[in-house]
């Protein structure tokens, strides 16, 4: 994960947290932010894995 991915995760986690913050107690807000950030980070890591696999698959010569 690069710096851009990290910054995007931070911004998205902040936006999501702000949407649900009124429903949370003060001590739950930081915990929710960390959960949201971790989920977004895992999503981008999985995306990178799938892209790498797809590029390898498409880069192989055809059996035809």
C-alpha cells in the first residue's frame, strides 16, 4: 500500500466516522475510526493482490 492509498483510507475513514459519530459515545468514535480504516486498508490490499493476479494471468501466452 502506498502513501496515496493510505491518504485515501484516512479520508474515507474520517468521512464514514463523521456520518456515524452522532450515534456513538465519545470513547467509541476513535475505535470506530480504527475499524473503518482497517477495513478500507484491507480492501485496498486485496485489490492490489487481485490486480497482480489478473496481470499475471493476462500476461501469459495463450494456449491456442
